[in-house]
C-alpha cells in the first residue's frame, strides 16, 4: 500500500486513543514529518502519519491493522512471510513505533519496537511473520505519542511478500 488513493484495506483500531491520518507533505506544517512521501519522492505524495499535538497526551496510542492474512494458504505454511515498509521518525521528543503480529484470537507478538529519533529520512524495514499453526493473523502498527508538539511518525509503502 502506497497510500496514494486510500488505506488499501488497512483499518483504524477502535480501542485506541487517536487515528493515523492520510496526508501529504505539501499539507503539513513546516517541521512536522517528512519533506516528501517515500513512493513518489514528492511533497504531493501520500503516506500515513501520527503527530504529537496538544490533543494527545504522551503515551496515548494510535493503531492501524492490516487485512487478515490466511495461514490456510499452503505457501504461507512452507515459508515464512515478510512485511516490508518504510518509516520516518524524526524529532527530539518522538514517541514509539511498535509493530505486532496479532492472531484472530487477539494474541499479539511484538515484531519491532522503536523509540526516539531515528533520523530525518525514510528507512526501510523488513520483518519476518512467524508461523504459529493454522491461525489467521494481522499486522498492527502502533504509534505512541511523545512529548514534542511537532514530532511525528510516518509510514509508507507497506508490502507483504508473495508467500502470504
């Protein structure tokens, strides 16, 4: 999902504190978030973003989850799937980005936990999705608000490997 047209089936969780927003750098205030998206490398390109603000308290969470991926796919049992994505986490008081693999029975396993300033550029990450039996699952991105009113976390180009 490059977020150029919509959220591609990714859904905002209902039991979190605030939402991820689809946006472009051209609509952002100076100093908040990346200068361009990752896909087009243009200010008019889209990505999803959470921004610390006066509306969120430090520690509040925003979650977005993938469509359900099926373990019943024979390829998914044979080799482990991968999610590849790009993230931008820049600012002195940035919060955290946590990526979970969540089963349909709501068991969550942390795949990645990043906290603090990661640099003013897009970074690529590939995470292996482990196979636990036949249970279907989702990938969940959780952004946790920090203390800086201009700091935020952006995600772009979320891709699942062909295995799943």
